[in-house]
C-alpha cells in the first residue's frame, strides 16, 4: 500500500505548488494549484449546479492540452473572476499558450457558494482577483488545512467545511498522487451523529483523529436523515448553496484522455467521503493534473490503479479538510461538535 508523502499534501507531487489567500472580513478565499511547468489536465463535473471557467477546453477533443494553473474560489459566480488574478501573475512571467507573439495563460477554475456565511459581501468589486494574485504569488509546497483559501467560508453538512489535502507515494517506483479539495458539501462527511468520517476506513497515520471503529454500521439514523432538511438553515435551503471542488494530481505521464479518466475515477473519492453527493444542489467538479515526470506505461490496468489511488487520496483530503476546520460564525468545527 502506498503511504502519505513527506507533507501529506498535493505538493508531494513533483511540479505542483499551492497558494492560498483569504479575507476574514468577507469570510471567503481562493486556492491556486500552480504547475511549475505546463501540465496535461482534464476535468469531470457531476454536480447539478456547477460554476466553472475554461472547463470545455479540457475535453480531450479540444486543442489545448496543458494548463498553467487551476483556481478554486469561494464567492459563487463572483469568484470566477479569481482566475484573472492568476492569469495576471502568469502573464507577468511570460507563461501561457503562445499565439503568434501573444501569450495567454490557461487557468481553468471552479467556484463554491459561500455567500450566506455571515461575511461582508457588500463589495463594489469582488475581491477574488486580488486574492488570487496574492495566492499565486505565495504558492509553495507547505500550507495549512481547514479555514484556508477557498475553504475559509465553506460548510459541510452540519459542520464547518474547509480546505483538505492528502497524498500517496511509492518510494520504490517513484509514483506520486495527491489531492486538494475545498469541502462545501450539502451532504455530510461524518457518519450521522457519530464523530467518525465516512472516509474512516481509508485513514492513514491518524490524519483525521484516529478514531476507533464506529459503534454501529453504515445505516443512517433517523436524526441524520431529518437533519438533511433543516428548515432553519438558509444556506442549505438554497438549491445552489453548496459544492465540493477538487484537484487531483500525479507525476505520471498521461495524455488528455487518460487525465479525464483519472478525474472521473477520482470522483469516487467524494462518494466515499460525503453522503449524499453529486446532488442537484451541488456543483461538484474534480480536475486532474499530470505533470509527466513518471512513466506509467500504456497499461490500462496501471491507469485504473492510479485512479483508485486518486479517489482514496481525495476521500482522505475531504475528511482532513473538515477535521482541521475551526468554528466560524454559525458553522461549528468538528472538534467543537464532538469535543475532541
């Protein structure tokens, strides 16, 4: 079994950096996955209310096959302007897709809804462009989880959501896989009224509490089902007030079609860690990046194994994001709810 990398972050994948920036007054933020060199990428969108930018070009039938960065932002549709900040940073450094003497940075993006979390959203111009420029400028290999970047204003079911990440590496072969996720799901990440996460069986080295097995099976208690339709929760009553957005990355050498298959398989990580998921109320989207530094070979079985690893990493990242999130306003953190 592959184990977490040195940081247990997506940046354990060679060629990947991450930058985050937040505005505590607004209660929102931006996360940027920066490729040190243009990298093959694709995406899989499954939520019923997505908010995305430049995802069509990630289809294998489209010409551009490499991206410079992926941007994840709060702010709902306002947050799509965050990609402008990333593009400015890249343009200043001459990075992007060359057309004659013009360079156009390629920065796909996805957003989550955090407009009803109590922050000051009475802006003249949304702050996301500037936040994204700041995040990209500070991109590094080390970053904190929870109330960070795009995860600052997030909520997950009845708990505070957050930014999560995890990795799996094979020292023998050099294969690396990692995931980054902003968890703002309509569904729940814990097993009903118990503290155990749905991703409990995948935990590595006590990364989200090291709890014992759950007291009962996976059947949902009545209190859990009823809580899903809490009429007092304004955000949960809004059909577009949720979304989990993520990036999985690998150092494997993939073409665009294989990267798309990786994103498709990685979506299973959300199904392993959030219930329910991919609902009409969510805009769930998973990007996949392949930095091309490791030869995976042409074996379809190898790609299938890679997709399984990516899904497991993403499930662990979801749990880590919620586990590390602190109470913010009415959204209570996991530790405050379960006293651990």
